């Protein structure tokens, strides 16, 4: 059984005439790193929102850890809590992800939700502020920090909960070259036999080197090529 199993998943937004994803099937195991690529509008974000439990297939099934993920189950607090603890999702746009009044609160929020003790919350928050070079701006409002700092804050807030599945929607967007190099190195270190990493990218860049599996969506919202062929397209 794979960590993530998609079986002919299609998705259509409410009131739309066409599917935004068509019959996507894939099996993704822990220990692997997937690059999902394809032109703007092909459905990368839609796919990731389904994987992150924010949208649900209109047809087909999505299983995570063997369990089918449905809207009905996700309405149950305990189910949703367990799911979100295992699956971390970095939004394409950090502004839509960040909502707390300071950088440190942003990082503490996830572990507060997970019921960590006050001492653990303090220690973990300090550790991740340091790790992401955010200590200096810990009291600042996310609204008033730079794009790179926002991205680092959003990443820290997700990683502090140590998710098994890490979904990153165009993590390199709006990062300067130094930050991109830093992130590449950081993600490389996050690879582990217990973790599944997915990231989306719409153009060729050095991030693709991180991936060991590739999935290419075409403008018709279908998997055009997988793995070896998609790899050639991206690298
Ligand atoms: N909230 C939405 N409502 C209706 N259509 C949407 C919505 N979000 C995205 N779409 C459409 O779904 C398709 C896939 O979009 P998206 O998943 O954002 O692609 P990508 O991330 O690859 O650029 C596009 O045709 C887009 O216009
Ligand atoms: Mg997108």
C-alpha cells in the first residue's frame, strides 16, 4: 500500500463547465520526492488542494495511508486533526497561508492545535525560529515582512509539526537565488524513508533535481507523461 493512492481522480469546481483535473491516477510512497509540473492552469494547485484535504474528488478516489479521504470524514474533528497532523501543505501564495499576528505565533499555532505542552511549544517555536533564521523578526506581523521571510515563516509553521507528507506548491515562487539555493539544500535534508515530499513547479529549475519521480499535467488537465518521460521534460 502506498502512502498516497489516486485512482482516476477528476475534479470540477462548482458552477464550472469543465473538469480542472481528469482521471489522475498515481501511487506515491514514503521515501520518494515527486515533482508535479505542467503549464499554468493545468491543475497542479487543484491536485495539491485535494491531496491536502481542502477539496475532494468529484469522481474517483483519493486514499492517504490506506484511508479514503472524503468530505464527510473530514467533517469529523478527530479525523481531520489526524489527517492534518500527517499532511503539511505549503500554499502557493504565503499571504493566504499566514493569518496570525506575529511570526512566532504563526509557528506556535500548529503545535498548539496538536496539543503540545506549553514548554514543548516554547522550545519548538524557538528551535524553528532559529532554524529558519527568523528569530530577529519573531515579533513582527507576517503582513510586514518580505516575501522570502513569509515563505520561511510558512514553511517553519508547517515543518514544526513534522508531517509525513509534505506538499509544497511552487515553493520557489518569488524567492531570490540565494533563498532558492537555501531551500533546495533544506529540502534535500528533509528527505527521509519515512517522508513523502511533493512539490509543484511550472518551469525548469534546479529544484527539479530534488525529485526522483515526475508527473506532468498537460493543458487538458490529464497526466501526459509520467516518470521517465516527464523527467526529461523537466530536467
Ligand atoms: N476556485 C476556482 N474556481 C473555478 N475554477 C478554478 C478555481 N481555481 C482554479 N480553477 C481552474 O482550474 C484549472 C486548474 O487551475 P490550477 O489548479 O490553479 O492550475 P495550476 O496550479 O497548474 O496553475 C484552471 O483552468 C483554473 O482556471
Ligand atoms: Mg498553481
